């Protein structure tokens, strides 16, 4: 729409344009009231979104968690008012007009970017650009996996996403669309808000990619339409639903459609329009109504569209009721995120077998051993690796790979796409019905970090299997030695960082990660073999407590050694040496700080001891251990980057040895 164009008023039943104008005006009014936000994108994509929500999207606001609903992801999350307006108008009970009025205010469901859990109909948190489209890939993949397991009568829905130029410029989009095209995720449809504007100005300032050709090169079908022509958008969506590939629809739009001077400019991207421009937009859109006012006829039309999906939901419920009881129970349990009966017993049997025949193994291998017990017991456990399967040990013998168009497998070869893997796993977890885990080297959590943060923010059970966890990986050198990563991940709220010391602790950490339904877990696993330190069976999962006394002192302890992972061996050797010198020393294994912090204060004091010398030993940066070692404590840890050499030489070179621990204790007693 140009600044001079005026929409003719509707004289009959509300048109799609009338309905879209309700979305536009609610969006610009909310941003204006907040004096903050992004009105341009909602105004530009209102027509296409209206077509999607009124004619194609399968949803029911009265049952927002209906398992077979279509998933909608607003990847261009800065345009959040588009989603909020759609949810409000279609009848989601918790998206009231007051919530729209309180856009971006403290305590409102209508945060600046869509936040998962704040309101029904928000399928994922989309703040960082590109995460949304990668989440959508994961959702589409989960849909296909569940359809293969339970059948098309139970699982048969689409995943739709709206993306902007920023989403497509972010590197994560390349990984996501490449994977989606490779796997032929044909029930994934992406509408691109092709408005040619970014915050700095025209997209041409920074990008000249042919996006359609890029998607086509990755195995997608593409289409292009006038995004302000509802029938053209509808026809493109009809074509997309018949494709055997994922589909990108380029919707040519005008950002800030309707604004007399700012439409088509970056001035409407991230700032309120202002009173004069809003008045001009109302005139251009033939919308002579007060702020936040939507005429009854248009509200009724939107409400009718919102009720459209109830028949589909009821038909699905009827089909679901005809399934055999076991299938119904399995599907209901999986979608609720509940673990199946018997899985804990299977893992207990595995732990008993380890204790009966203890061997020195790398914890990455111990993880594989645990998975051999867990994968058959938990059908929804879906694994993968970012091209490091043989190093991460993430695939069990019985796991069939997922292949293009073939979704009855349970192992995903993610390729060298750490960004995309982590974000897609979030999408899988958000979809429900699967529990994703994926592997790479711990040092590459730097590539996964935005998605790990969002896993934590959205409280999703995603398990990151991160191997080669310290300087102990040896010769690959400092670029691959993750000296700062444990600490940086521990700093992130709601992430459980687990660094087990042997095969038993590894199995226990897997159990703790699976039981943790309100956030992600990172399993930091060794490349090198570690001696078994847990040699007797326990009635409870000690690692799930976060820390516990592994070796008690011969008398009231004068020193307590705290360690994780491979450095437990060093702590145990140091304790023996200190005991030989008459210094009673306790060793505390501390596989997960976060789980320990959740324990009662009395238990923490019991484990850490009273006024004693505490020394922490870990082959990573020591920053952060101050929380646990107290005023008299110190660390034996890295102070900088690693080096390229065999692991034993590195430990000696950097002074992470039993002798150094002994000296540290004796200096402080």
C-alpha cells in the first residue's frame, strides 16, 4: 500500500481486509500506548496472517494444547503484536483486550517478544532472530516422527512460520533450512515477510541474496505472491500443502502498510508511529474507530474463524477414542512428557552390572552404555549428533537413522550444524511427544549457547551430550579444550551442568536429566578413560543430589576436597596422601552444582563440612568455585587456555595434580 491509497469501507460482511485492519490497528495502538515496539511488521503481514488464521491454520482456542493442532511460529518475534492481536481476536481466553493495552508492561502476557508460557497459543520464545525458523524445523520433524510411531489418524498437522529478512540473514537459518530440505519435511510452510527493510534501512545495504534460490538449493519449493492480496496468499498456501518438500512463500509486503509517510521505511520498523501518523493510517485504512476499538461485526467474524477448528478437534478426538487402549495411553503419556514404566528399573539393572564388573571407561563411552539401557525403555528418546557420532557415542546399536522422507528411525544425523541442531531440539521438545538429546564437543556449546539459553528460559527438557570436556582431550589443543565452558554454562539460570566421574555417575546423571522436566541438562563427558570410583550399589541416586561424600575422612575432616569428572581421581589420590600425613580428608564428588544448590541447607552443610579447608580441583577455569570453597578455600584449576599435548603431560604442565592439591591443603591448615 502506498501512502496515498485508501481502502474502501466494507458495506457487507467484513472482508479479509477489514479483519486484517483490526490486526493492524490493534498493533499500532498497543505500540503507541507502550511507547515501545515494532508496529511495521504486524501492519505489513496482517493480510497474509489473516488468510492463514482464517482459512488454513488448524487450531482451537478453547483447547489450546490440542495435540494435533497446527503449530504456528512467529520467527520474526519483534513483530509480537501480530501474534497477540491474532490470539486476542480468535478467542484465546487469556489474551484479553487489557493484555493488548498493557503491551510490554510489567506482568503482562504481551511481552516485547513472544514468550513461551506467558499465554496460550505462543508456541515458542522468539527473540533472537533465526531461532524461530529453526524451532519450526524441529516441530515439523517431531510431527513426522510421531506420525511414524502412532499413525496419521493421530498425528497429521502442519507447522507454519512467519520469518523476516533478519531471520534469513542469521546464520542459524542456513543450517535449519538445509536440514529441513534434506529430510524433506513437507509439512513445513514458511511465509517470508519480504518487505526489503531492516533497522538500518533497505536490506540492500547489507544483503543481496536471492532467498528463493537459496531455499531451492537446500531442497525447498518456493513461491512468491503479493502479500497484500489475500486470494494470492490463499492460492500459494493451497499449493504449498500439496508439495512433497518444505515450502517458502515470499510475501512481498510494505512494512507499516497504511502509514502515510512511514510505510515502506525503516522508520516504522522499531518505533511507535506517533499520533499524526496513526491518524493518517486510520484514514488510509478507512478505520474511523477509537484506539483498541474493533467493530462488533469484525470481532464476530474473527470469533467465527477462531471456532472453525473445533470440528476438526472433535473429529480427532473421535478417531483417537477408537484406538486401542495401549496406543491411546502411550500417546497421552508421551505428549504429557511422562516417562514410561520400567525405565528406571532398566537403568538400575545397568548400574548393577557396572558395579559387578567395574572397568575404566571414558564417560562418553559410559553415556553410550547407559543409552543402550535407556533407548529401548523410553520409545520417545530421540538422539543425534552434529557429525560426531563416533566421538560423542550418542547412537546405540538398535537406533535406526532418520532419513529423507523416512521417519520411523530414532537417530538424527544433524550434520555439522550445531546451531541448528540445538534450536531444532528446542522445537522438538516444545512440540511434545519426544525427548531430544544431541551431541557435540563441549567447546562447541559456544555454537549452541543461544539455544541452550532458550531451553532454560522456556523450561524445556533438552539433553545436551557434550564430550571432550577438558584439557583431558589432549592433542587437539587449546581450540578444542573447553577451559571456560563449564563455568559459563553454570552461570546460565536453569541449566543443570552435569560432569560425572565414572560410569555409575554417568548413568545417574542420565536419570537426573530425564527426570528434570523444567529445564535442560548438559552432560559434560570425558574423552579419556576414568577409573571407577563408585564400587557399591546405593539405594538412591547420589548424583541427583548434585554433590555427595564419595570418600569419608578417617576422623573429623580437616580438609574437604571438591571435584568433578576426571579430577575425582586426582582428589582421591590427594586424599590418600593427606591421610598418610595425618590430615583427615574428605572427598566430595560434585557432578552438578545446580542440583546441589537445590538441596536443603542442612544437607549442603553436612556434605561440605564446617570450618574446614576446602580445595576444589577441576581442569577448567576456577572462577566460580568461591561459592563452595569458603573463605579458607582455594582452587587447583586452569588460569588460561590449554595446549596441544598428550593429556597426562597437560595435567602436569598446568599443575592440576594430586601433589598440587596436597600443597594447597597444607598451606591453608
